[in-house]
């Protein structure tokens, strides 16, 4: 019978370095290769750490006589309620192999040095000398799998718990290895373990916060130096099948595990029997876990119109977090238009657009939007989110490809997921990467989708090059102008005016809830596009249409922008003033849009800075992982045309001083 080793390694290149994304290996019969290769490939392409741009699959034939069979380590579980508690439990476990508490603490402190390594640290348990020949690479324990039946399916490809048992069992079988310490580098998997010969595999339910990408391994060696090479050979070359590997933790030995870690239990499939008594408990526990990880969200009540100054908690504050870019929310003409429409048409539309819910206001606003954007026609959706979900899911027909920027808004991502198309992610604003992916799928029905202004960093898509590539590779283009309408261009018409483009993207999507001070989303384009969306976009077809007051407010705001383009110019001037003032006070921040990111990197610092600024009557948002990448935490300033120069200079000075105080 032919037996093969199948290995998968996935990585991506970021900032000039190669970053590990995912790895796995199997020992298989020939009949299993095809299905398992596909499963491992899907694992690499849809990993919590991001999309790989390099995937290596390696197949090697193994002689049956070269296989060693070993038994799985016995399993126990330590329930840790916090990451600190889990790490203390791991350190205490080291004392059972003759390591003093002081030395155990030193070993645990060395864990951070493994985060960037591809392999494990091999450490002398007594001298703490590193024994790996290559400290950057470390030691890779490979060529191992769980013994399995011929009925194993490709769905068994990813089982964190089972993979960890296999690895630990092989490592502890290696000559002179007395312990292994492990913390997964998967952001969605917070569990780790310590493995020893005497205690077996002790699973620790929490070693880091959910969402943290840190992780690594330490192998502890106690033996003659001349036998280190044989230990390394065993770890890296010996083919091992591990017998009697359990598929999941046994809940009877950890009665409170499901309530302590509900999200992980959902992943591991161990939740069912714990929800029988109280089916609501799992949801309560998920919320509790969010609070534990400082990811719980609450609302802040603002008891005034969202203008340049707002009333929050009975205090007047300078608003630097609103999307009301032109300051039209409390404009008297906009308010009067809404009131007049409600008086004529009532408070609601009465139905969906294709039944009784089309009023003259719907048709008038669609014509106005098309005229403003320079397209044949337009269609209105109830929100910007519903517009993206409806447009993209309708355009993403079977066997087509959607090329999506990796920093696109969540509504774009969800639209891609709901479509029948294959989604291909290209590196943020990286035109070389986009072209490479267009070449890969040349000849397919395709759609490039990008934000015009990216909502967190405030940078602008390279639309001229996107349009060139779309023409070259015969694909369509869609641009989300939520943060560019009223913001970019001499007259506020958005990204095409900003770049002076003669041709329009095929689909210009936007919202009326930002610069246009109302509510709703829209798509502008050819009459063919609009007719197609009206007949296929489910979020348009199956929603009660927008209320008359909302439509009238948006229509009036659009008219004001058309008649007074100096509003957009004032906003652009405010951005220049604010960025210059930040730079004058030592804050490196720059933007061409109303979104000005102040990168702090440290999540805790961002939260503290936002809170401190609220005390100084400046309302600004702290943005952190997972909304932005880890270690990319920021204060996100959103400016308005109605801010004064003095207000912005004072705010920039105060922000800079506050950050310096906290640092």
C-alpha cells in the first residue's frame, strides 16, 4: 500500500518580509491525496491571519517500514479565565519537571522571542541556552499525523485540538525532550498547552486574548550535548503516526469550559450538550467573552444635532468623529425640505419600490443623483450597506470573479460573500498585485470593487490605474464613494473629478448618510445597469422604500452641494490646516480626505487618549483591532466643512499634548 506525506505551508509577503500564515501536514493513502490537498488549500486561502500569496504543497512517498507508531499523550484540561492565569498555570507546570519557579518565569519570558520564528525554540532546560542551529528558523517538528481509518473525510482537515495532540506526542517522544510549551498563532484560537512525560498533554483554555496573532513553541531539552543532533533529526525527519488521538476535548472533565469559552466551543463542536438546559446561555457567554477581551460595544447618546459642536453627557464637545462632512444635518433648508415632504406624503412610503413604495421624490432624487454623477441613471437603496450587498450579490453571477481590495468596507465583503462569484482579494491599493490576479483569471467575467476613500486610513484608491487595468482585461469596475462624494473634487463630485477622469467606472455606489446628511444608498451607471439591479438586487426588491422626509432631505442637501461647491473646498482646506497643525506639534499625520488617521499603534494608548480627550471636550474615536490591523490602533478624526480654523488648530494642539502626556 502506497503511503504519502502531504505538507502545506502558506505565507504572504508584507513590508518586504515573508510572514507565515498557516501550515499543516498529513500522512495519507494515495486515495486520500486529492481531497486532502483541496481541503488544505482552502484552509490556506481562508485563514484568520489573512490571505496567503504563496502556498506550497509538498508530496513525498513514505516506505511503510519507516513509520513509527506511538501512543497519544493522556489529556487533561486547565480552565483559565484570563490569559495571565493561563500563563501562570503553564509556568507552574514546568516545576513538575524539576525547573525552579524563577527559571520557569525566565522560560516564559522567552516566549515572545518565538513569535516571529517559523519553528520552535530548542532550549537547554537547565542553562537556558538556545540549541537550534538557526535561531531565526528554529526547529520544525514535521512528518506526523494521527492514525486514522480509511473513512477520514476532507472535512477533518482542520482540528486544532487533534493537531496539537499529535505534535505534542511526537515532541515528547523525541530523545531528551522533557517538555513542550505551545501557544497557537491563530488569532481565533486562544488555547495552548504544556506537554510533559509525567503529566501528558495539559490543555490550557486561555493563553492570550481572542484576536491576538502571537504564538510560538518552546522545546525543553535535558541531555548530553552530543545527542542534540539526534533529537533534532527525530523531530524534523522521523515519520510518526500517533494512535488513539481524541477528536475533541471531553467536556465531563471540564464542566465550566463551555461557559468560559463559548466561541471556541462553537468552533470545536462541543457546545451542543451544554446548551440543552439553557439555550440562551451561550449568547450570554459570548457577550461576557467580548467584555473580557475589551471588544464589547456600547452606544453613546448625543442629545443634539450632530453638528460641529454636540451635546454629549450634558457637555458641549467639538465633534471630530461624525460623517456629516459638509455640516448639513442641521441646515435650515434641509430640515424644512424634510418637514414639507412629511406634511405632503406622510411619515412612511407604504411599500417596497416595486409595489406601492415609489413616490415622485424617489424618481426625482434618482434623476438628480445621475445628473450630479454624470451617468445615464441611478437607483436608490435604503442604506449604503444594503446598496453594496444588493449590487455586488446581483453582479456576482456564477462563474464570475470579484476582485476586491483587502481593505474594502465590511458591506463590500458581505456583498461578495452573498454572491455566486469567486472572490479574489488583492493587496491594498497594490496595482501590480491586482494585475497579477487579473492575468490569472484572464477571460473570466469579472468585477473590480474598491472603496474610493478607505474609511479607516482615509487614503484614496488608484482609480486611474484600476480603470486602465479594467479596460485591458475586459472587466467591469465598481467604486464605493461613501466617503468621497462631497469630499473630493473641485465641486465635491467625488473621485472621478479628483483625478480628472473622462470616463466613469461602470458602477458608482454612494451613500446619502454622510455628506448628504440624510439616509440611504445609491448606484449610478448605465440604464442597463440600473434596469438589471431593479430586477435582481434583493435588498432593493424586498425592502420597504425610504420615507419621504429622508428623500427630501437628501435631495435638498444634494442641491445645496451643487449650488455651493465652496462647501467641499472649505472641507478640503480644513483638512490641510488640521494636518499641518498636527505635524507642527510632532504628530505624523497626513490626508487628502476628511478622514485623518492619527496612528498610535498601541490599542490601550488609543483608548486612553480618546477618553482623555472627551474630558477635554473633544469627541474623537479610538479605532483598534479587529477594525484595523493589530498594532495599527489609531485616533480617527473626521472633519467637517463647518469647523473653524481656530477650532481645528486648538484640537490638533490638544490631541498632540494629550498623546505626549499619556506616552
